[in-house]
C-alpha cells in the first residue's frame, strides 16, 4: 500500500455510491457487490487505485484482490475525517477489457457499535474510488465511481463486527470482478450525497492477518436426536476468526460459536458476551472440500464450536484454524527470566496487546463493547511501547482524540466517541488524562517531538476546561464542583466493595491534575513556549500545595486508607520529601495488612511496584510480583489464563465467574506491570527520548536468578542480560550505534565501568 502518492483532491468530482438495499437498526442487509468494466488500449506503465468506504471494503481488479489488509479503511469518527488508501495496481491491469469491483461490509459505520443499535454513523455502507493509469503512449486514463456502476448482493447475508457474519456458498457469484462476467442482471447503484468530511491519506498501520493457530478438537456431541457440534481449542485467547475446511451435504448450515473460556461442565462460557452473538454461519455449496473464512467480522475467543443439524455423516471437518488479527504493529521487545510463571505472564501481556490493538486501543475484543477506552490506553501505553511498535498506531488514535474533543475542551472516555452506555462527555481523572500521558510517553519512547507539537493545544484546552468546570481551589473533582468525579480506582479490591474503589475521587483527580500540569510545563519548555512553561509550572506548584493541604497530614499520612491513595501521592511527588519515607512505610503497612497482596485497581496498579522500588521497598515489590494467591498477577496465570483478565477476580475457585455483565478475559490494563518487569527486573530503560541514551539498571530480587530484555529502538537493538552466579552479577549489554548508555547497579554492587559506548559488553559486578 502506498499512501504518499495522492492527496484528497484526487477525489474531486468523484461520487459516493451505494446499494439500494438497506438494513435497519437491528437487522443487517446483505453485503453489496459493486463493479465497473472498462477498456485500456494497452497495459499501463503505472496505475494507482485510490479508494475508501464508509464501512469496510475489499477491492478487486480482474478477479484478484488489490490488498491484504482487513477492515479498511478503518475506524475514525466518520463525521470528522475519513481515511483513504492508495494502491499500486499496475500489475493487475492489462490491455483490453478490465473490471474493478468491491465488496462492502457494515464495519463500524453502520454495524453494531458496543451496545448500540446499528447505523450509528449512517444507514448503509458507501464506496468511493478513482483509478488512474498512465499508458505507454503518454495518455492518461481515469475511472471514478459514479452512477454508471452496477451492484448486486451475493453470499454474504450479513456482516457485523460484533454479531458475526453469515455466508451462503450456494449464492456465490463466480468470477464477479473479472471483465468477462455478465452483470446485465445487476442493478444501478445509488449515487449518494457527499458527506462533506475531510478525506485523509492513511499513514498509520492497517489491520492484517498476523498468525494462524491450529484448532485442536476438545469435545463433540453426535447424538442422533440433538444438534451436533465439534469443539476446538486454539490454546490461546485471540482476536480474530476461524478458517474452516469442510466437506458436506449441500445446504447444511454451520454455526461457528466463539468463547474465551469453558464452563465447569466443558461447555462454552458465553454469558459474558452480553448482547454480542459472536456467531458466524456458513451454508455449504456441497460437493468438493470448501474452505471459508469470514471477511468483515472478528471475535475474541480461544474455544469455538462448529454446530449443525442433521446426520453425523452430513459433515466432515477437515481443518479448523484461528486467524489472528490486529493492527500491523511489529514486535519490538522481548523479556524473559528464571521464573516460568512470570514468563507466562509476559506472554499474556503481549497477547492482551495483540488482541486489543485493532484500529484503536480497545478495552476488550469479545463482548458488545470493544471501545477505545482512554483510561486503559494510558495505563498500558508504557508497556505497549516496549512489546510492539505502536508509534503510528497512537499517532492515529491521538488524532481521533482531537477529533472527539468537545467544544468546551472536554475529552470523552472512549475514542472515537460514541456516547455508549450513557457515558458522560468528560472521561474524568485517569481517563481523560490520556490526553497528556499518551503523547508524552510516545515522545519519550520514540523521540517524536512533533506529537507534542500537534497535541499541545488539545492538552491546553482540556486544562482550561478543568479550571472552569471541575476545579475549586486547585482541587479537581471537588464535591462542590463536580458531582460525578470520574470512574475512580476502577475494579480495585480495596475492601470498599465499590466498583470504582474506595479512593476519594477528588484525591485521584487532583493527583492527575498535578501530573497534567507537570507534563504541560515540560512540553511547553520543549516547544519554546516559555511563558506557558512558567504558567504551567506555577499551576503545578499550586496544585501540589492544595493536595498537601487537603490530603496529607503533617506526619505524612494520606487522608484515605487505600493503597492507591498512597501510590498516587508518592508517584506524583505530592508529599513533602521530609515525610516521604513515612508515607512509603504506611503503604507497605497497608499491603501487609492485606496479606501481602495488592488492593489497587486500574488507577493505582501501574505505579505500585515503581513506587515501592523508588522508596526503598524492592523486596515488597518482588513479593507482590511473585504472589500466586488471589489477588495477584500470577493467580490468573496459575489458572490457565493466556491473556490478562479484566478483573482480579474474573474467576475464583470459591465463587466461580464474576458478574457476567462485565467479565472480560482479555483486557490489557493490569498488564501494565510489564513496564516494571522490563525497566527493573531486567533493567532496561530509556534515559533520553527515543533511547538516544540508555539506562541499564538491573535490580535482582525475589527468587529470580536471571532476567533479560531486548528492544529494537529507533537506533537499533539494545539488550541486557543478567545472571546471579557465585555471588557475582554477570552482565551482557548491547548498546546500539549512535547512542550511549549508563549502567546503574544495585546499592553495594560495583563493576569495572558504568559508562558504555556503542557495542557489546560483558561485565561482572561484585558486592562490596
């Protein structure tokens, strides 16, 4: 795909077209097939297809697919901007007769979004394209969508991202995008009004098929009087869909039902899907073996059942495969250590990221939600930047955020903003603050100053909104100013029994308000906005003082007895330095009183181990990391998890499954611990934006005897491996060209050198 050869003017005078067939708020319509035949005097020297849709498209020329991407053009707020793609199609065209066609899916445009009915953005999918070719004689050829195109429906009877796809192979059209195809029975297209929205070239990674996992049989039912099913296990909770190869009787309809986990009796646990059917249907054409994979849907699942009615010998299942889908964000980071359960936790973190980085950073891929929650994204972004290259992915999403920002400056809790679940216009503390944390993290990890430049006004507008609507006396979410106050410490197990935790919302709000001001002050300085930098620095100081006056006692105790309250106060440096050690000891005391277990939710968990390490309690941090009893990071691992759970108590032996209304087994937020595992357990951290300077700071602890991390940075690969051996710390370090590195050893350890030039280094550190 080439996105740099065109600009939106290429679509001048091109018409949007659509099928006359339309669905309703709860009823899908068959997928439209569109085509246009044309003639070239000779094979072109160069040809480019510029194309987009409202919905999803699959484009074909002369019977061949134009692209290997999935769900294009992707998900943006189609009321603000619509991305388009440009493809080099020179080799697909020939002299003589040609044909261009497309299949359209509902996608996010007119399919179900979260719990909503269909048709949130529009009533039916639409298509827009221009083909440009240069011929050997210097002439140019142009073909655009207009009223001369034709349309029909075919085997795709419904295509919905959340509900699933239905396909009747008996209705297949044959070589419908080939020039010799007879389209005389097809209908004229509808010419649609221009929506008047900006068209922008896609510069971010598209969704692609990434991996194929074999499905292993794990159960079946072949009773003569009951529906038949064969159950399969992929061995991994994925985001994607099945590809099946079968042979059977013509007209046999298969139902492909998906689930993340199994009930105690071995049946599929689907109650947590809420209204999402997550079921595909395939009707056989009969005869030879036939292979099918849905085109315009995806599911979150590990297990699947193929169900059908009829005789057992009506169907022969030849193969079942899981097709893994996610945005094309290549793997960049690797971590491993001597603890097998921590290695599995790392695996789960990575697969949670794969499963939820599809177009936008979603919360979950399985139920009727799949939204770009801001809180989840900011919690996890530091970990995300290690495991995969998410630079372009977040650049796109932050543009979506700017598109969604309210006229008053408010930032919605989900991006793109859909108004789902009756959510407020402002995401509140730790959610809307993704507007600060995400661009700042991308700058730190990739050295991209432009992302701060592009996003600066968005941040400043949100701070102005807070000052006007949410702040009283430098206290954000003050009860006299803000009756809602945000989502709190979401899903904390701090004994409060509240889904939003027991940490006061004004404490959380003010802590993040201070953090925002700090980020803005640093950003303004980097952008040479000296007056703004001084203003934000003064605001930060005022917020810190207000926090201390309201929430910190003279002895260093926090006026809320939760782990998260102490974590935020310490991590954002909101307690006076003179009492910081007292505050840290009280945090440790709270952990001890909780049976040496964490009690934090979405807000406190990302910073918990960092705070314990920074305040001299590395041993407690390792004790929490290696804790295997509930609640802990390793409890789900010991109970078969292959991704990160939404809740600490998604399942327990005593209570079974948690609330079916909100119980995802693929939520990446608690995987934020991966950042600490990399930066402290292995000891790899960026000391300057974009890893221009690298800090190696291994901190062995707990039961670990070795750990390692390697990362492909903008400058090349950097790596660290340490091993405790005979009272020495054996180190292998890699510093990429064009950078420099510093080795920071644990207190009491020393090595022959700590300043490292580019190259590989084998060092030995000793105590004393």
